[in-house]
């Protein structure tokens, strides 16, 4: 069998639904009776406590005991609610007390508690079919005081019933037990009914009285605040009209800055009023454009913020009376309008100026305020970069020229004026520096190249006659003199280097000759003129490296010839020694000597000893010796 809640509702959680079976019926005498105490079927003799239709007691073995409406149709559909009312009456009869909601009121954010929540003790509890035009859930009474208690389980009291309760003039409260609809713990549900469940007054005259008092107090406070705002507005208007008006802002020539970007047309808007401003229209419009349009539009697209008139006023505080340089509340704006309808606050004027800029394409309305348009931001970025380039060029030119002129002796730079020079046409260029600053890159680089050459001249390098109108005639003369002296010094160094190289070459030739020929013979050989050139080896070595090479090659030839001659002499001596030994083997000493020194026809009339000079001639001489030794 399915488990039941405190209100008799079956726990159909496993089936995903919740039942609405009726377990209480009303007998003919009006008494409420539980289904367990009656006979089955129509013999129960009960009607529905809610709709008074005839009931059938269903007490089968397969389902929980409950009442059902007799006949076709689904019944009144209030089974759980009716069970809850009967159960609530039983609980209240048993405890004879219930927690009442606090008597409180709320008005425009103000909250007031006239009496905190408290326990209400009563004498009687009853369920009634009718109470005037309504059917209340439960009625409790303490003496002459009655209280209607509505129990909300599945259906909250609708507005029609609440209106009828209010018309009846009896206090009524509603206890919210909807969160415990399927709870099976009677103690927990009872505690919720009596104390812990949310509860609220459907009607209580004291609540209405508290609300009325709070509304009256709030109305008085609002009236007092409005009067204070009107007084403040009057002071602001008076102070604004007494404020001394200056010709411009306090942050430099912003108008000139805006005009330098080609945006002078945005300073020509004619305001309907100058109320609250302390500067002329052109000045505050220049401040708006320079500080806000140029400021807010300088970042990347994704970081651009929306702004309104008050955001602008906070950035141009020095252009308006002090009281208007901040965001004004709606009440104060209304007070200004009430005190003096002709007075137009600066926020209104600035707002109209922003709208005018939007019409001109400088701003766009994004629904939250204004943003700098993409086209205007791009144009401003290009113009700003160009202005920065121009400023950097001007600063660089003045710094470089000042540094150049400061190095010139004071007497030579007397009368030079940098400002006049910046605006005067330059020799060889036909235009002024100020014009070059705004010219294309190529023209500017040409000018800077002239300055580079002047700085190089002052640093001791090559000179230039293009002085671009600077007092550098003396510098040019000194640079030319430095270059002449430098050329002479270079020529002398070159001569000395040439002489040293000649001496070095000669030393090489001398050392080589002395090592080969000896000191005296080398000196003689080096001084001797050549047969063809007539130039001595010493002069040839001094003249050039090529001459030294010729000398060294000549010495190499001499050395080679000497080695070859020595080799011939050594070969002759060796051959003759071999011949003598061969002769000694076949002759005695006297005859051997005769053989060696006697002329021989086969040797062309020469003696063997004279003819023998190498291995070849040695073989020829050996062929003349007898095969056997002779005594």
C-alpha cells in the first residue's frame, strides 16, 4: 500500500505523480468523519466538505481507503486542500495558538515594523461552510476577536477571495505549507503550521494603518527633499550667473591643437545658452574635443568606451561653474527646471553639442551614450601621428642646430637667432626649416643629411660648403686647414713608410747576398750595375718589391750554379779516386802513375787522370787497364 502524507496524499514518487484522494467526508449532521469510520460505498451517507456532492467510500483491498465523488466527472479537485483544512483545525484545537506575521510596511525602499511576529492564543477553532461571501479554511476566536487562517498546500488564495476578506473587515493570514505537501512527519508539519512555515497577512487593518503612516512620512520626506533641492538649485543658478567668465581654458591652447588637426569646424557650434559655463563657447568646445573626442577615440576599437554629457563635464570642470562639473541627480535637474525654466544647465548644452557632433559624423549614438565614430578615430589617429612626427622633427632640428651652433666660438655666432633661422629660406634648399618639417620624407631627409655633414665637419671629418645659413664660415675655414694639414701629414707618413719599406727590402737583399757571397763579395756584387739595365742589385731592391724579387732570384741562380759546380768537382774527385784504386790493382806504384799521367790516343790525347771527370769517362778509362796485374 502506498504511504500517505499528513494530508492523506499518497506518495506516488516511484510513479512520478502525486494523488489527490479525499479521506474526510461530512455526515448529515454536519460532522466531519474519516473514511476509516464509515461503511463502504454509498452506505457511508457522506457528502464532500468542499462541494457537497455525494461521496462513495472506497475501501478495497488493493488501494488506500478514500472517498470518491459519486457519478461522472472528476469531483471538486480539492481533496488535499480539504484534508489540510480539517487537519489544521485538529492541530489548532489541540494547541490553541499560532504565530502571527509581523505587522510591517514597505514604501519606496523604506521598511517599518510596527509589531514583530508574535504568538496568538485563542479559545475556539471551527471550520465553516460560509463566512459572509467566502468559505474560509479555519476560523479561530479569542474573545470577541476572530482570525481567518488560510492553509496553502496546492492553491494559494486568489485576489478575488482576498478582496472579499478585506471587505468583511476580519483579519486573515495565509500559511504556506506547499513545501510539505508530501511530508509524512505529522510533528514537522504541525510545527510548520504553528511557527516555522512562511506566513503573511491577507488582510489586517493595522498593516494598512502602518503602511498609510509610512506613506505619509515618506511623502513628507520627499517634499522636504524636493524643497532642499529647489534651494540648492537656486544657489547653483545664482552662483553660475555670478561666476567670472575667462576667455579660455586652463590647459594650453586646445583650440590651436584642434585646428592643427583640421577640426576647426567642430568649434563653430552656436550653443542656445551659456548658462553655467565660465569660458567662451569656442574654448569649452575645444576642451570637449581635445579631452574627450581625441581622448576617448585614441584607443583600439574594442576598448572605446561610451560617454555622456556628464562624463564630458567631469573632464572639462575648469570650463563650468564648480557645482556643474559633476553628475547631477534627476531630482536636482527637475529642481533647476522648476526654479528657473529659462536656465539651461551645462549638461543639457553639452548633450546637444554631442548630438550635433553625431550629426556631423564625429560621434555615433550607441544607445548607452556616444562613441567616437570609427572614421573620425582613424582620421584623428593619422593626424595625431602626423602631428607627432612634425613635433619630433621640429624638436630634433632645434636640438641639432643648437648643438652645432654652441660649438662655434661665441664671436662667430653673435647675432644668430634660432627662431628666425627656422622660418627663413635656406640657401641651396629654397625653403625654410618650418616648411621642411611639414614636407614629405624625402625633403626632410635631404635637410637632415646636410646637418649630418655639418656635424661631421665639426667632428674633424670631411668639410662641406653647404652651411644651410648657419654661422659656420670660420668652421669651414678651420676644417679646410685641418684637411690640408692632414693631407700633408699623410703624405709624410707615406714617404716615411716608403723609405722604411725600401730599407727593409735592401736589408733582405744584403742579408741574402752576405750569407751566400760573404760580406766583401756581397758588397761588391750589390754595387755592380747590371749588364742590361745598368741598375745595381742594391738600387733594384730599394726601388720595389719586384726589384727585390729579381735580386733574390739572381742570388738563387748564383747559389744553384755553385752547388752544381761543387757537385761536378765532387764527382770528378770520386771518379779519379776510383781510377787510381783500379790502376793500383793492376800496376805497381810507378807504372800506375805513368798510366794515369801519360797521354792516350783513345782519350783524344789526354791522360786518363785528366780525362776522368765522371762515371762515364771513368768507364772509358777503366777500359784501358789490362785485365791482369803487371809487375
